[in-house]
C-alpha cells in the first residue's frame, strides 16, 4: 500500500473511530490552540447534523440552568453555569491565572490611592 493510499484511508475515517480518537488525544495543547484558531468549522470532522445536535444540547443546558436559577430561592447551593459540549479540535476551557502576592499588593495600593 502506498503512503498516499494510507493517508487517504486515514483522513476518510469517521471521527468516532479509535484511530481518529487516538490521533486527537495525542495532540498537544498548542496544536489544539492552533486548530481552534486556524480551523475552518465548515471543514470540521463532525457532520452538520452533529454540530446542530451539539448546539441544541448546549441550548437545552442553558434553558435548564436559567429555569433552575429563576425558580430557586437563593438559599440552597448555587447552581453552576453549564459548560458547552466539547467539540473536536477545540481544547477544554482555559483556567484563569491566579493573582500573585506582588500583584495583589500593587492592586491594593492603587485602590487605596497609593503609588501609581
């Protein structure tokens, strides 16, 4: 089998195949970022139907969240806003950087009219 034939066979595999899943799992965070930044959704590995279903799922989770928030009395545990369904080629949510002690001190001084 030629390299070209192998490449054609691999690129035509369904996104849920073990091979495609292993290839996605082997990607570094930088590769995920590049794919998310430079990717073309219209050329994605999910079909249009799968993208629409993911959008509907996200919308239903948002409606459920709003319904629970609107009907709660605020005394119980706070409901967490739902995360969107993960899609192929897009990394997970970024974690916010924590503020350092030096940054906190500078911010405290600026707020209280200290050195600018």
